[in-house]
């Protein structure tokens, strides 16, 4: 949401799973309303326990772009990520590892975990782009996210070109 750090939006189907992951609930805060789910206890919907005024960042972003402006950027980033996912699917050297309904594409080179690690390291050290990774189904998986404020299709095209170049050297 263009706040860069310390402010997130969550889309959750099951808030209990998120709360169970992030919650630290001392005895003195336990009560019937919280235990029954009758109230939303938002203090558990984030990582830090501090209470800085993070919402001000998001307020300024919404004020600057407007709701329609944010919608445009989110939709555009998803569209660009979908284009990237199509390129991955069309290149037989790569495979999609998970569905990509939003702006995060999880993919991997069809080689070994080591070759995927090497590919990521080479790309990251190049300074041309930065990939992160995770493990899905116990396999090293590359993560490509489209979401920076000024990211355009040409940036993602250049990133895909670099990924293909480095993959060709494996």
C-alpha cells in the first residue's frame, strides 16, 4: 500500500489463524468476549507489540492517491504480475509453483534447489533486480513481487529478460 514499512493490509478468510500466529496473550488480558470471538481484538493482527501511529502513513497514502488511485495501482500491479506469470508458464525452463491470483508470483527453474539458489544469488548480486525465496513442498522457490509505487511493465520486462539470461548460464 505504498507505505514501504511498518504498515500492512491483510486479506484473511480465517482471522483466528492470523491471531493464533501473532498473539501473545497474558492472563490479565484473557476474557470471555475475546475467547468467544464476540469482539475483534485488533492488537493481535500485527507483529510488533508497540503502538506507534502507523495508520497515519496509510492515511497520507490514501489522501495522496485517493481510493480510485490506489485501486488503479493495485489492479495494474496485479495485471503486470499476471503477465510475468504467463512468461514463466511459456518458458519450459521454468515452472509455476503456486497459483498467482494477486501480485506475487512463486516460480522456480526446473533444475535443482542449488541451481535455483544460484540463479537467485546471481540476480540479486547483479543489482538489476531482487528476488526473495521460500520453500514450497520442500522445494526452493523464487518469489517475484510487483508492488513498488512506480513499477511499470517495462521494469518487469527487463527483470524477466535478466532472469532468462541468468537461467541460460546455468
